C-alpha cells in the first residue's frame, strides 16, 4: 500500500442487493481521493482505500444518503 493511503470501514444500512452495491461503488470511485471502494451488502459494510482526507469519506456517506441508504464511518476503523 502506498504511504499516503489509509483504509476505513463504513457501516451501511438499507442496501441489500448487488445492484445497490454496484451503484455505491460506481459513484464512490468518482470521489476525489478514493482509490478503491468495495461494498459488502450482505455484511452491511463499505471498505474504502483512500488518501487519508476525511472529506473523501464524508463524500461517500453523502452519496449513499442521496441514493436512499445510510452510511456511518465506523469508529476506530481508519488505519
């Protein structure tokens, strides 16, 4: 992993299907600073590899909210 990258997990509510996951991943990849995003709808998690700027994670939570779901940055998940 590159020096400036970090990981975080967001708890996801309301998105339970592959189509939901794909939409979140597709839109999340467009956020500046996001290198990789993976949604595990069955576990209710979004795994994000990003540059470490908290605004990138906030942008992902806003996208999730706009499409009708809820995402919360898991405390102590950023490393």
